[in-house]
C-alpha cells in the first residue's frame, strides 16, 4: 500500500479478476465453494494487490482478535525482556499479535491494565502477577478466556489457570547446599513483602532447610526495586560481624547486583567478605566483577511455553501439562567463596 491510499478490499480483488465478491470471500477464508484453481488465482492476486483482512471485521465475525495480552511486573528487570521476546516470537509464528503492559509492582495499575486488556478483547492473557493477586482469576472468570501465570502458580484455585515458572524449590536447594559446602552458616535471602511475593515457596523452603540442616536462615524483606534492595542489604551487612549474614541469595540477577553495591557501601568485598548468588543468569552476569554465581533458567522458554499454552487452549488442542516447571541449574562463578575466618 502507498501511504495515505485507501486499503485494498475484497471488492478490489474481485473486480481485478472479474469474479464475485462472495467467491473472493470464500477463497480468502479457506471455505469450500470455489475451485482449487480459482482459489489459487484469488490468493495470488490478493497478495499482489497487498490485500490485508480488516482486523475489526474479522474480530466481529469470529469473536477473536488474534491478539494476546502479556502483563509483567517490572520492565527494569532484564529477565522479563527475554520472557517477552520468547512470547512474542511464538505468537508471531502462530499469527497472533501481542499487547504488553508492566504493572511496576502497583496493584492499581495491574487492575487498570487488565481492564484495558478486557476492553481490547484480547483472546488470552499471560501475567506475572503481583504476589498472589486475585486479579488474574477475576479476569478469567469475567472473560472466560485462557490465562497463564508466569513465575508463579495459583495456590488457591490450582485448576483455574495454567502456569509456567522456574523450579523455585530446586533453586533454593542448589544455592543453599552450595553455600553450606563452602562453610557458610549464616545465610540471608532477599525477598519481597509477603503481599507482593510471587514465589513464597522460596522463603518457605529456605526456612525449612535452615531447620533441617542447622544454619541460620535470615530473610531480608524489601521492595524489589534497586534502591530499596540496596538499602535493605546494606542494613543487614551493618549488623555486628558475629550476626551479619556471610552470604545472600537473591531472586534475580537484577537484585544480586545491588548486593555488590551494598557490600561496597559497607567497605566489604565480594566474595572475600560476603558471597552473593543471583537467579536468571543474565548475559551480563558473567561480566560483573566478580562474575556472578547464579541459578540459570531458560527465560525465553518461559515466554514460549506460556504463548504455546494460550494458543493451544484457544484452538482446543489437548494440553497434557497445564502447569509447567522450567528446570534450573547452578552456574558457579567467582561471587561465592568460603566465609571469612573471623566469622
């Protein structure tokens, strides 16, 4: 199409071939009623003329917009950029467009964006919710459209929505056992406030391992922004040397980086004075100084699997595994070492 020109219509295709509009409509919709030879001629001419279906008309006829919603918590965390990339690529290959929003850990904004997705009549929704927010369940109940939870699972009504998340329990096990093997006995885990935590099972597992394996499990609760996490970790490190943690386990490489800054704020070194473990294995993590020990997970796979679940549900395909757990493994680098001998 030339900029500013009227869009090509089915009538234009029909006139150019000297056939009826109904024949063009049948051919473009893939319905019976025209010969294979005529269908091929119509499809070829539609391509040559640059015909594109009117999305609004298709939506009215099929009650589908071929748009999927993706709502995440924090665009500042590069983890979600890879999730978005995998989601978008999978949707594009299946002929779907994507509408993306970020709640920025604001429950009011999360609700506003969900209302916008409903108003735009997206066919399905993938959401990384704030904590155990009921908004996704409410959206599903009202729209009756499929929902996939990201990086969490629905603990209250597990059969209502689908989910894709990394193996949170295993990630805690791997981090804890690595640090214990190095000799640490006072471990801290950086966690969101309970009402905003999408993965409370991490803290539950951390505390359980502390009781079972005999180490001190110290939660450091903070809003998951860089500034807030830096302040919270700094406060923990300024405790008496006999009481402060010798290692920190974080739920993202984004937050792990703030632990490096906190250590520097306190005149401490990573890993000589304090060890740090991240989660996600971002491309930049090996380049930190020192290189970050972290739990690696295929972030793009989370987005791909979520999109596939939604598309399969919309096409009524059988879904053998509605709640997918993506495996993790520990990448040991230079940010973890034995604790200082004086502690």
